[in-house]
C-alpha cells in the first residue's frame, strides 16, 4: 500500500511541476504572439494550423471579430505519434 501511496505522490508532484508543458501556460504570451488566420473549409469549419499560445491567441482574435459564435475544437492528430499540429474548429452562430 505504501508503494501505491508513494507512486501517487510522485505523480501528483510531476503533474504539479510539469502539468502544462506547452507555451500556452506562459501568461507572458497571452496576447503577445503572432495571430494565425484560420483556413475556412466553408459551412462553419475552420482549421488553425498552429498549437499552444499561437492557437489560443488566434482563436481569441477570431472570437473578438466574431463574438456571436459558439465553437467546438478537435485536434488534428497529424504530427509525430499522433500529436496535434493544428486544430479544427466548428463554428455555430448563436
């Protein structure tokens, strides 16, 4: 039982220290990265060819220009080992 407790404690510490390995967690980058214009596939489907802080700031800029839309997001999984290199966004007018 002690082994499980030690393992859980180590995992919690790892999550605490390394929980966000992305630049999206860097508050200094909020609003301070380049903005990517999404590729439109028509019918409310957009593709943002970016991740991390660039994606977050690009989506925020899109929402600023289009405040009356709801969005759902799906990673593309096309990078090495299925990592996301961009996100598909489905836009719904509210």
